[in-house]
């Protein structure tokens, strides 16, 4: 899968990781998904008929919601922290 986007995954991972070797915690996954969602939202603003990408956007938002629900159920402090850092609605 080739990506032409401008998302810097390494910078996102470095900012949201919990430890030096952490690349897959909920916070990192949510931050990467949020960046991809923002990028795809901008793409869809100018390409209104791109229904395949719209379907991918819906899947990404659904996955992010599931990760947030998991984090909320298991660690409310981490959930509140990531919501504030990414400026997401509750």
C-alpha cells in the first residue's frame, strides 16, 4: 500500500509513546489514526465523490472510537489525557 500523505508517523510516535520502545500503545494508535483522519477529511473536502476513501474514513473513526472506549474502561486518566492532548470531543 503506497502512501502519498504528509503524516510523520515517527514524530507522532515519539510524542505520544509511553516508553522508549513503545510504538503500539493505545495513545500512539489513537494519535496516528487522528492524523490520518484529519488528512483524509481534507482530501474528501476537495474530492466529494471519492466514496472508497470515505468508507476508509468511517472505518478509521470507528476504530479510534473503539480504542478510546477501551482506554476509558481500563485507564480513565490516560483517556482524559489523550482527549485533551488531541483536542477530541468526549
